[in-house]
C-alpha cells in the first residue's frame, strides 16, 4: 500500500480564552523562539483551553472522511491546521500533493480585486501554473455560473457567488486532497447537487476528501468513515452511522440543557405565576428509570419512562386528576396523558396532605430528540388547575442503535400507553 494522502498524528491545539491572553502568550512564545527555546506545548497556562486533543486519522487516495461535532467542537480549527493556516501545538499533519480548500465563503479572496483576478491568485496558491489556469479558466467560470460577474469586484459578490467561484477553482484544479467546510450549505439545491456529483467524481479519480458538515445526509452521501469531535476530543475513526448518532445525541443534550436554562429563567417564573389556587401545590416532577425508580434523564428509543410527581393538597379532593403534557422543544404540546383516561387507578379521592403520583409511559412513541414535560393537578368537576408547572422536567430520547434514519410511522401527536398510580402519604 502506498503512502496516505492525509496523515494526522496526535494533533493538539490550544487557544487563549480572551484576546488579551492570546496576545500575551503569543508574545511570550515568540520571545522563547527568538532565544532558541520552544514554547510550552504540553500544558495549559491560565486562561487557555484545548481546542483539539490527540486527533489522529489517515486517508488514502480516493478515500473520504466526514467530521461532525456541535458548534465549538474544533472542526474548523482542525481544517485550518490541515490547510496550513494554523500550526498545531503538538502532533503533526501531513498532506501529499495539491490541496484544495473551501473553509469559508470567499476565504482567500481579495475583495477589491475582480473575480477573474482572484481565480488566478487562488489557483496559483493551489499550485496551478499560469498555463494550467489559462486552460481551465473558461471551465471554472462556466462551472461557477458567474460569466456575467467575473470582472466585478468580489466585495460585491453574495456569499453564494463567492462559494461557487471558490469551489470551482478548488475542484477543477484537480486537487490530490480536498478540504470542505460547511460552506456548501449557502448554495441553492441545484448548486449543491452539482457539487456532490463533482466530489464523487474526483473521489473516484483518487482525490482524498475531508468533509465537515452539520448535515447528516450530506456526510452520508459522500463519506465512508467518520470522526466525531466533542469539545476538541476525538472519537477516533468510526463508521458514519456511529458518528451521526453521537452528533445527534450531542445536539439533543444541548437542546435539553438550553431548555432547562430557559425554564429556570423567565419561562419558569411565568409558570409559577400561573398557579391558580392555594388548594394544592406541586413540589416537583422527575423522570425516572421505569424498572428501578431512580432519577434518569436519558432514555433509549422506545424505552419505558416513569414520571414521578410529588404534591401537597390543602383540602380533601374527591375527584383527583393528575395530568402530564409533553413538547419537543421546537414544538408545543405534542402529547398528553392523565389518570382520567389511562390505565391504572383512574380518578380517585385523595385526602389533605402529601402525595406522590407516578406514571409509566410504556414504549413511548417519542422520536429521538429533546423533550420537556409539564405537569398539573386538578379536579375533574372543576375546570381550573389546583397547580400547574410548565417545563417541570426534561429528558432526551437517544437515537436507536439499529437504524439511523427513521420511518414516518410515529406521528408527532400520539397516544401514550400509560399506567398511572396515585399513592397517599408516607407510603409513597
């Protein structure tokens, strides 16, 4: 087997948390180099963080790898190291042959120069000779669709126009390695289709491709293996399916955390203000493992979920109703269940004092994602809540292990098979 087109060996990269720290450490490191000493690349100094830690992978000619991670995970930093814009603090990156890079819309373009002038400048930076650029120029302009605007200053281009021109230069220059960031997302559907077709073609011709995207479908269409970054820490080379599951789960956790933060602020204060009666008070709601009853916030796809609510009644309630409603963060109230209409104890009479209500959602039809649970207590004969808390708990449904893309047989609004129980006093 020949030499790999891309070899990344134990890359570490750190940055200052503030501009002041970055400048201060930059001057210190420059001074160390002037006196023949190396900078400290082994340890974090106060005010620094690791953007990348021990990233390793190899790509042979004609191979492609997708890199995913939530915002701030180090994806673009890694691509900038591969492109030579950054140098790693530790480790090494080797790329063999001509490298084409699309890292940001219009990156590398001189805004005051025309599209024509920028084609020649960028082409030369990619290692193309003047003769090669002369031969390819008409094809580059035609592929970008900018014939009418090629002699206009690039500063007047839209982001889509800049990407089209940059992609045409990078990919028609027949690179040995192509680095692609999320920039293709700014193009329209027709342009994206042409880009993917061209990427497939150059992969077949032996180009190695490093592809970063937040679109699982785009990664799936182009790449045969993946690498997931979580706060700069690499998963190592894994399957595209495993990478996509990890990425989706990281997004769900982020959505849940943000929903919790919102609920603890203005949203939660509004829900507390909605309490309509002094006859009852909800102490809290928690999601639990249906088998052990222990608190839990992440559940496997179709795993039973227990919700447990503790509340106090200030008077006897002859027709107690406990209700739970759910939303999927981006939507509102996609499902609800209460003891009046589900299996279990049904409507019961409860006396004054402390109580615990629980419900087990049997194989719930929630799609993978982040969810919030709301809860209320009330009387069947009275059309007002004794108490109600919005966003009282949140949980995540993990992506299933047996498939990546999901069928459409689980509607967003669904009936929940449930088993309710209402317990009185200390026996709870």
